C-alpha cells in the first residue's frame, strides 16, 4: 500500500488563481414541485469556480478569484463571503449597475430536476478581455477555471483568454467542465471549446456524467481514451459513491470511495477538485514519487474530502486538511496518514 507522505506546512508565496462564475442557487424546499410551482426556496452561494477557490483557501492555499461581481445586495454578500474565506480580491472587480447570476432548482414528482438560470448580462458574464490581459500571472503557480464560464458571452472569451495566457507562460492549468447539459444551446460549439481547452490543460477533472456527455461513451476508461491525447495531462474522473478513476498516459487505477451517511451532495465535486489541486500544488513535498503515485495520493485525499462534505448540509462546507487527515485515519483505511497543517 502506498504511504501517504508526512504533510508539513510549506511557506508558499506563489498563488493559485481560480476563474469563473459565482452565483446564488435558489433551491426548492418543496419536493415534487417544479421551479414555477415552488413558493419556498433556500438561498445558497455557488458556482463551481467560486466553491473551488474558497475550498483551496480553506485548505491553506494562497488564492485569488478572477471574476466580476455585481453591486447589488447579492454581490455585496458575495464580496463579504470571499473576504471571510481569505480569498485575495485583487483580481475580482465590481460592475456598477449589474446584477448577480441566479439559478433556481427543483425536483418534480417524477424525480426529474428542473432548472431555471438567470444569467443574461449579469456581472460575471460581462467581464472583458481587457480585464483578463491586466491580470498579473508572474506569481501564479496554478490556474483553474471551467463550468458555465466557458459558455456565456461575452465573458467566456475573457476566461478563455486568461487560460491561454497561463498556458503560454508555462503555468500549470486545471479544468473542470462541470457540464450542465440543459444549459448548453449548441452542443457542437460547446464540445469544440472543451476539446480545445483539454488539449492544453495540465489537470483535468470530470464526473462520469461529464465524460459521457463529451464522448458519448458510457465506459469511463474507453471514454478517456477518446479525449485528446496527452502524455503529461493528469485525468481524474469522479464516480459518485464508487470513488474515482485516475488516468495518465495509458495508465488507469480506480480509487475506492468512502461509505458515509449522505446529508447533501451539493459541492462534493468542487471539494474533490480543490483537494486534488491542494495536493498537486504541493507536489514538491512528495518527491521523488512518480506523477501516477502523486495522483493516487491526491485521489485518496480528495475522495475523503468529498465524503466529509457529503455528510454536511449546504454547499460551502469544505473541511480543513487536519479534518481530512483525521477522517482518513479514523476510517482505518489509510492509517498511516499523518497530517500536520490546518
């Protein structure tokens, strides 16, 4: 069994930049009703890039958020939450007179999810290429983006431009498409965009459902082989309660998940991604292990992280490094884990 390396606090001056949307999810509190029929909603701050950004900060990383927030009451609340999370706001701008993106979600009496998105001309969709060009990447060690940010114009051109700038400068990049099929109007155009990003990205995370949508293949290993080839890219596929699959240059390994009493699965995928990036960001602490060994260590850590989030109510419930290490030791599956930083 691979040993989980001793984890120590490493003073890191360089930062991670996360880019993309932030919004409010309005979740129906009336099971069996559609969005239109629901009266009671619960408000939760969300957006995959936002969640990952805050999660990385919770895990002890220096992180900034490239996005644009509104000057409405929702936007002010988002700014407050970013500050509380310890996220650097130097790459976060405020758009005067704009509104915050909203997403309404419900599950009808047939168990079908019903969504309504309100993102027309909202703040994060109006971010410009000029703002992307102005970001200082000199101290950026890793750039992460994805989700709805690659779809909505005109902002998608800014997020993709910043991604391209990072790749041109040799910065490690990561991408999570976080596919929302109901929101995609032109599948061919979307798949072309995703293909171009995957060809350049260093770390790719998808759910098994994302992978099926992108490739049309329902077997994860075969589906991964259909993606653009890369000898360097690290691929992680989440499989729900079954754990995850890791892949690099023709090598595959399945990492088992943890059995927990699930309270809420909102945010589990984002917690997994944040934990993966935490481990990869600190790869120098684990040398001289191979990339594939590092991927396995990262995947075990990330599956534990997402399992903890599944036991908690709400979408922004990221545990600390110490909590994750304690969870893994207490489960006695990886009793040799030693974690020292919080």
